[in-house]
C-alpha cells in the first residue's frame, strides 16, 4: 500500500503559503492513490528537539551504553528515520526564514543523519534512497538570477547536501514573492507573484495522476 509522509514547517499558521500548497499536493496524491495512507508531522507547531550534547553523543555510542537522555534522543531519531523509511513519497513544505531553512527543518535533518539507521556504518552508503522527496519551497521575495538578492536563498541549495548522506534526493517546486500582497513596497510585483503561484500550483497538480500512480 502506498504511503506518504507529509511535513509542514511554517510558523505562519493559516496565512502560510507553503501549508496551503503542501495540502494541495497531498490531496492530489490521495486522489492518485486510493487507499494510500499518510503520516503527518508538523515541525512548525511541534518541532523536534535540536541535537544537544546527549543527542549528539548518542550517535557515537552503542545503545547499551546510553544514558537516559541519550536513549530518549536516539529513540526519537529511530522514530523519525522510520517515518521516512516507511514512506514511498515525502512532501515537505520549506519556507525561507532569514535566508535559510527553518531551524525545525535543520533539526529534523540532523536527526536523520544516523549511522546504522539511515547510513550504512560499514560502507557509508545512504539507506533512504528511492523515496520520492518533493519539496515545496516558498520565498517571500525574489531570489532569482538578476534580482538584487540573487544567491541569498540558502535553504534550497542546502537541503540536497544536508540529506545527501541518507540517500534522499529532493526535487523542488518553488513559489516566490509571497509577501507581495502584504508589503506595500512590493505592490508592483503582485502580478509576478500571482504568476509564480499559478506556475507552482500547476506543477503540483501534475505531480501525480491515477495513470502515473499505476505505472
């Protein structure tokens, strides 16, 4: 049975563009996979703990030598890796915060880097490859070629490197200028923002069709 892992990371609640778009993607996936199941994790509302000393050192010791704090951190890592391993498809909403990934996404990725769970300890090969990893990235401004802040988006370029040890390989659908309608200084960019959103929605709607799901 097909299974999808749905992850949101926005802290904008109902105003979030990335949340609306991941919901659209998941609805399309459900339509293409009747009977498929979905696991949902909201990193924006319920972030996983960042790796502290206990979490970091837990990766360096056999489980039998873990302190209670190390054991708790390692148990969470096992759960997060299992959620990825059990999924055929992952949909992640990735807003851009202060030109980088939300810290909750960084914490999630840090937990996934787990020798023996997501990485073969003997060969170094990633063990989570083969999963369709769709990332829906949203950016309040414009960061494309020729814009004043070209190259300032450090979220989308980082993520493929961040998860590379696990074998995951994200593909991106990106919407820009999401703040155009609420920032007076960006009012002239509203048509471009609408075009970017429409393009992203079209790409999302084309991700999965019943014919594609059965192929």
